[in-house]
C-alpha cells in the first residue's frame, strides 16, 4: 500500500517527537511492504515566524492532498504571555480543524500495567482502566460567534453555539464506538444550566432508540470530572462538547501516569490528523528529553484509522509497551534520572525492537 502522509512538526518539542514517530513509521512500512511518501509543512508559531500565518494555505493544500496528517504540537511562551497578540499559534490549530472538517477527536485512555504505580491514583482505582473519550471538535465556544471584546476593552464575550447537525453526527459516532466496545455510553453535558447542553441531551434521547443495545448514562460535566478520578474504570465510551472535552481528556490523561503516553485521532470530513495530546512543552525543546511515545502511538492510530492496517498499529503498541517494561523511558517515567533514556534513545529502542 502507498501511504502519503503530511508531516507537521510544529513548535517546541514537536520536531523531536515527530522525528521518532516517523522513524517508527518507516520501519513498520519496510516490515510490511508499504511505500511511504512524506512531505513536511509549517504550522503554529513556526509558520507565524516564517510567513505570518499559523496555518498557511500551502499547509492546508498539502493536508487535503494527503492520506493522513502526522502532527506534533503548537504553542510558544511569547504568545502565551502576550494577551494582545493578534495572531496566535492556536489559531492555526483551530483553522486546521475547521478547514479539514475534523469534528471528532478520539482519545483512548488506557493504563500500561508496568506504570500502574506512576499514576497519581491508587493502583486499585486505575488497574484495568480502558475507555475512549470522544470530543466534538469544531463547534461550541471555541468557534461560536459573536466573540471578542468591547471597544473600551473592559468586557469580553464568547458564544457557545451548536447546530442539530453538529450534535447528531458526533453522537452517532459515539454510539457506533460504544457498539464496538462494551456497549456503554456516557454523555457529558451541563443541561441544568446551558441551552446548548439541553440540545445535546434532546438529540441524544432521540438517538437512543436507534441503538437499543447501548446502555446510556447522562452526566453533568462537574460530576464527570469527579468520577474520572473516583471511578475511572466505570467508563467505556464518553462523548461531550468541545470545551468540556478539552478539559476532561487532559484530566483523564494524567491518571495514566504521563501525558507523554496518550495519542489521539481527529477525524471528520477530509484528511484525518494524528497527534499526541500533550502540548509543545517549550521548556524541553531541543534538549532531547521529551517522551516520544504518545506521538509514536498516534502513528499506530494512523495506521489503523487512516489505512485500516490493524496489524501494523498493534505491533507499534506492542513495541511501546515492551520499551516501558524494559525501562527504556524518558526522565518523567524513570525512578533513577541518571538511567533515563533520551527522546532519540527511546526511538532507537523501539525501532530496534520492530526491526527484529
């Protein structure tokens, strides 16, 4: 099979972790007889610096003409610390999601047995955790209009807007995911306060009869935030709107022991994007210390979701798990920091495992 992949390294540690994910992708393609074609493009702060646009037209055209996008991270402190900045790296991410029609972000939350004691939660709470969080990605308060500030700058406003079509398509996707798993779906909203959440709940109730085998649970977002910590094993598939999903999935990622281990897939109308859930971690940029495993696991999801190559994806996950068991991990997972592997050394270990 031919694999045409757009590579967007982005900012901070993005180029370092993408490099390792590409090495893994190449060796898997060689092992299974696939032909890999890649082209690299600018996004985020790097794109602002070079062309003044965080998501240039050239980058978008490349993404549209590729089979999949492997994406690193965006963000830079100079923008974080300047609220008056008119152009920001995050605008590139939002533009990419909107233009590619990436309405669903899929984040698996699983626990590696060898890292149970790295979780901030007790072992008995997290052992066996395995759920999928589905976040609506192109609607809600991040995109709603009107949005802005008053002329005197003393009042700011954001609008949370959802249409029936946007809610229907993400809920149908969530129900179908639940059917493929343990047939349990948790729908997270704030229907006691927000009109958009009441639309979500209404449409969910209308959709339920189409999937009679799925057990549906409705949960307010504040309760969901607590239960992810108290009883994370109770969840199977969770679906929610954009901002709630942004917060809850980052919370869920921490219980695994490291944000550097969780991948994601953003899917929708056009080309799908595969990326780690962590940010650009600018403090570590260029130091060769960042954990590349989330990006490598994102490549595994790419094989599965973009190309239906399930065996290839499973092998990558097996290699990552083997590296953790062997202690080939970066400093945030290593008890003895003197024995920590660098970013590239973790890549070396996994590539060597896959080559055997």
